[in-house]
């Protein structure tokens, strides 16, 4: 009985998985497809980033250096 209890309390994500899934990386950029506003992450951290502009979600820019 005790063994089943241990399985249930086991976290599905390891701490490393959790950190990589929630880390905000410096250099990531988001742009608004409507007005062209772009924002860039200048300081990393842990959390979620869901920028909005013109009432819509901003699009993630994978390689901001290539955008002109
Ligand atoms: Zn906009």
C-alpha cells in the first residue's frame, strides 16, 4: 500500500525539465504582426512571457538578427 502512495507523489517532471520549460532566454524577441512593434528579452529569468500588442498575441521571433 505504501508503495502506491510513493508513486503518486512522484513528480512527473524532473527539476531540470521544469527549468528548461520555463526559462525565459535573453535574446528572444517577439513582434507584432499588425504594427511591427518588436520587443526583446534583455534579462533572462524563470516564468512565462506572453506579450500582446494590438489586442493580439505577439509572434515569437526565433532569429531577430535576420529581420530587417
Ligand atoms: Zn501592435
